[in-house]
């Protein structure tokens, strides 16, 4: 009977040892999983920061292009406006005497 109880205790001891090894394997797997999750999070943060930086650079480039073209557009519009104002002044001075004559005629004409 003693032999059987020793075998039974040996079997229990083997089961306890196997359980401890399984717990160590599970613990190791959890630690590796947590480490990988942390690594993935860090990689995602780096990628997000790089993407954000590239978007900001692209935005700044577009703003600088627009402001540059905006300045040139303003200058071009000012020049066009000056040319149009000069044309209107020239046109008005050429017809001024005719308009004054028509006004004087209508003011001085009495209709009965």
C-alpha cells in the first residue's frame, strides 16, 4: 500500500509541477502579449505623429502657395482696376461736352 500511496503522491507532485509550468507559460505569454501591445501602441503613435507632421507640412505649403498667388492676384487686380479707371475717365472726358450740351438744352427748353 505504501508503494501505491507513493506513486499517488508522485503523480500529484507531477501534476503540481505541470500546473506550475503551465502557469509560467501562461504568464510568459501574457507578458509577451503586453509587450507586443505596448510596442504596437508606440509604433502607432510614431506613425500618427509622422502623418500629422506630413499633413501640417502640406497645409503650410498650400498656405504659402496661396498667399504667394494671392499677393500676385492682388497686384494684378489693382493694375487692371487702374487701367479700367483710366479708360472710364478718358471716355467720360470725351463725351462730357456732349452731355453738358444735352442737359443745357433740356433745362432751357420750355414745353407748353
